[in-house]
C-alpha cells in the first residue's frame, strides 16, 4: 500500500461515504461481517462485471455458472471438506477464547491475547470451517446441509451438465461468482477475512500434458487482472507453496500476495489440482472425435472479491494538499461523473443540468447529482469517492450548449459541447480498460 494510506483511514472513509458498514451496527455489530453501502455495491458490481467480461465474454474457451449455495452434503464428503477443511484451534484455559495456533505471532507460552491471563491453552484441536444448518421442518426429519465454503465444487459437480449442454471441449473453463461462507476465528483487518464473502473462481479443464503451460498462462492472467483494476505492481508478489503447505493432490500452488502495510498476504490463489476433484466425483470426459475417455486435470485460479476491493482502495487513496482523492480506475469508480448546476436558484440552469444528468444515465454513464454548497466543496466530495469527472452547467451553458468538465486527478478543466459529452466520457473510460 502507499505511504499515506492506512487501514484506519480506509475503514473510516468507507464508513463515512457509504462504501462499507459494520454489519448490524445498531446492535453492536457482528465480528468479521460487513455490509456494502450505496457506493460499495456499485464498486463491487463494477469489479464483478469487469471480471466477467474479461474471463467469460472475451474468451471462447470459457462459460459461466451460477449455482446454488446449498448442495447435497455428499458433495462436501466427496470433496474432502467434511473430513479436512479445518484450522487448528487452541483454547484459553481461563476465558475459553479460541485462537488459531498456526497464526503468525501466536505463542502458546504467552498470556492470552483476549483476557491477558497466563493459565495456558488447551492443546490444538481441528475445527471445521464449514457452517452447518438443517433443511426440514422438524429435528427428526431434517437433514444437515452446509453453506458452501467455496464456489469451486459447484463447478465440478456441474461438469457433465455443462459438457452436455454447450459446445465446449477440453481445454475449457467454467467461471462462477458467488458467496462463500467460512467460520473464521481470526478477527480484524477490516474486510480481509470475513465469515461471508464473495469468490470469483475458475476451473480450467485440461489434458495432463498441458498443465505447466496452462498454469503459466493463468499466473500471467491473474497478475494482468490485478494491475488492470488498479493494484500497484510494487505491492504485489507471487509466493509458491512449499511441500508442507500444498494439498497432497497439488503439484504446484502459488498465491498472489499484496503488501498490506509491510505484511504480504494472500489475495488470490492459483492451484494445479491434478485430476483429484473430478475423480472424487467420479466424472470423466469422453472425447467425441477420438473416442477416448479420460479424467481431465484442473487448473484453479481463485479470486476473492473483498480481497480485490481492499488493495484497490489502499492503492487508490491519496492525499494532496487539502484534498483526499480516491484515484480509482474510472471503470471501477461507483460514479463515472457528477453533474452540478452552478447555482440552485436559476431555474434554466437547474433544468439544463437535469437534462445533462438524465442524458448521461440514459447513455449508461452512471452519474451523481449535487446542487448543494459551493462548487469547490462539491469537487472535494466527489474526489473522495473517486468520481473521475465533474460536470458544471453554468450561465454560459445556456448560450453555448457546452459544460465545464473537470478531471479528478489533474483538476484540469475543459469546455465540452453537451452533444459530445457522452462520447468524451466513454472514450476516457475505454482508455483505462486494459
Ligand atoms: P487464507 O489462507 O487467507 O485463509 P485460503 O488459502 O484459505 O486463504 P482459499 O481457500 O485459497 O483461501 O480461497 C480462495 C480465495 O478466497 C482467497 O485467495 C481469498 O481471496 C478468498 N478468501 C478466502 N477466505 C476468505 C475470507 N475469510 N474472507 C475473504 N476472502 C476470503
């Protein structure tokens, strides 16, 4: 992250301007759960749209899926999650607070970080991260189901459906964006680790022989994506898992890590999963051309949506002289423009400004409206939420049918004809679409 951005500043800005609120705040909140406010939901939707365009619409070898959160529990038994999707937890003997014993900085011999007592901890026990609930009206006839801890398994179990209903053949990939749930114990660091979060995942099915070149391709794609949404190269690095960390079925796994205030932490994962998943679900591929039948291998790029948002905000945050500016990529910014009538009390100016605002919205350029206070203050309010262009309709606009457009980053102002305005803004936005 850059030198002026801190997690505290970002958290405060997100709350103040309606990006992200603590969940159920009026009842004291709920640890590791957050709500996305009016600007947060725009930011999220813009990121998801860009991701989908890039990895589904622009590629012939990819299709999408939107599967349910609930699945038959047999899925999670076959995938290995019921048996082993767990973290090692220790419990304080005094206050019974639980901690991950594998957390960096946790010391079994130290005082309890919660109550401060030094009575020691019970030995580590494996704690399954899946949330469990029941389907059914009564205890007796209900059955256990899990809230999915990842979106990936739904792709595997739909492998045959997708092959039967599309023209895809190996190699091809399936992408999905959706909620995932994990009963995480470690708290803190804002939206980095949540109980409920969104994943953007891809399972890419290949022949075994192609795994290395496909892995390299997706590693490049992951980095290109991160840069295209505005993360700074200097704050990113890949880290390869060693033998101990890697799952037994994976020959290679790398994480893309982001530099959170000196600590590099995982934001995305890329795993070569071999043929483990399809074999567990007893799924194969029958090649119509050659008559050959085999189990495809899988490369899995996995992107966390909230772990995309946090680095983007940290890298976009700047303070210059007396203003805070979120230098968001215009494609991601909640509003692409803001429209201001210079004064509130001149009916023709307000009317013209309303027409310009409506014209932008109709053209798909989501625009904010602000008629209060002086123009300088209105600029500052838009800078802080990353709006790339502010448009002012003034007295001259009534004569020349033009507006003043001010650039967020340079603060330079230009006069642009109203009938050229949509084209002008769209061309600026396209420039940022890597
Ligand atoms: P960590 O080691 O940080 O717990 P992980 O290795 O368990 O992460 P994966 O299972 O590889 O994570 O999940 C894929 C992606 O989903 C991660 O790279 C991350 O972006 C996101 N993700 C995982 N857990 C969370 C969480 N609790 N909150 C927000 N995002 C998450």
